[in-house]
C-alpha cells in the first residue's frame, strides 16, 4: 500500500516536473491585460519611469491608439509605433503579419511591456482584443 | 538613457546628417555546454551612431531577450539578471577609427568600439572588434564578443553551473537608418 502511494507520488512529481520544464510562453491572447490608450501609457512613462514600471513592466498591456509608423524589424516581423506624446510613442513588435494596417489607422494592440527607451516598448503583440 | 544620450549629442552641435539610428536592432547571446544550450535574441535594441565622431550607443531592455524555453526565460529574468530591478543594459562608447571610414562609400570596414558596458547595474570598460558594412549610404554594425556573467555580479547557482557556460557569446547586428 505504501509502495503504491510512493509510486503515485513519484509519477506525479515526474509529470509536474516535465510540464514545468516545458511550460508554454506567456500569451497576450490569454493573459488578462491592463487596458489604456497609447497616449496615457507614454505619458505615464514620461512622468515617472519607476512608477510606470511598477504598473506595466513585464505585464500584459492592451493599448489603443493611432498608427504613426509601421515597419519591419530584422526578423521581418511588423513593428507598429502608436502615437503617444510629443516625445515618446509606444513601439509594438507583432508576432505575426498584419494585413491592411496603415499609418493613421486606429488600432488596439495587446502584448507585454518590456520597458522604456525612447519609446515605451511592447513585444509578443497581437492586434485586436 | 537614450534621451540623455540624444540630448548630449544635440547640445554638442551635431548635425542631423551625422546621426544614424535604429529602434529595432538585434543583439543575441548563446552558450553551449554538454548539459544545455542557451540561446536568446532581442529585436528591440535602440542604437545611435554618429559617423563624424564615431560615438556609438546601444540601449537594451533586458526583458526583450527571448528564449525558446519559457522556463529558461523566467530563470534568466528572475534569478540571473533580475530584470525587474535592472530592466536595462547599455553600451556607450566610441569607434577608435571613425576618421578612417568613409561612410558615404559602400564597403566593409573593420572597427573597434571602446566604452562602458552596463548590465545588472554594473559597468565595465570593454573593447569590442566588429565590422561596419556601408550599403547605399546606410551602415550596418556587426560584432561578436564574449561576456562573463560574473563580471556583472550575475550569480549562477552551483546547482546549474554545468548548464550555463562561464562566458556568453554575444552577437550584435544592427541596421541603421538616417535619423
């Protein structure tokens, strides 16, 4: 009886260990996000980077805004910059191609905030809610 | 940090035509041990190159490094580089031979960048050999160098020491546009 219990516990540990080792990446599609405008996000970072990091750094964020720039990065993934403030925008690197998005469009992008350089940076992004 | 760098460049009377930038340059690193291969890439590197003075700067968000395995990425952020505490890494330096490069002429030029590398809150002086490829008037900077985590107080627990090499092989590949 004790032997059987041991076996079950060991099997459980192996399964849990295996699943942790191969845990999936965080996904913007499934994680609950802070929702705000690109202008608000840029303003928050410009005002106080440390406070903004506490709110947004490493978290899922859903931003809505106007496309001020759309380009491709060196891995041919789309990079969309949303209008933020005079000084900073919100730069979003998308996971997949997007068709039909152009400068001036209003979009909603969901992804993870990795911090603030000249713009607020978000990656692993998807378009839409 | 980038804003300070740009402001300093502006104050010193730099002409816009001397500056090239990227907001999505690439930096990656890897190490191989018999136990494990570590491989990470960052495609959101911000960099400024002043072709007149040779000043070059890179600003990197550490959370933008992505690994194939999510658990490895988690350990990297939480245990090793402590990215919540030190979200940025940077290099601020100068090309030692900027004067010898004709940035208006297509070609491949060997360069050395010397300056301050900051990671995990620690700054070290480093010297990195690399190349600049000028094509159509636009530069592309490429470099490979080794970096030891312990030089930046990055502690690797002895339990996993055989999975993580003592030095990381870092690769830089940035294509610049006109500012």
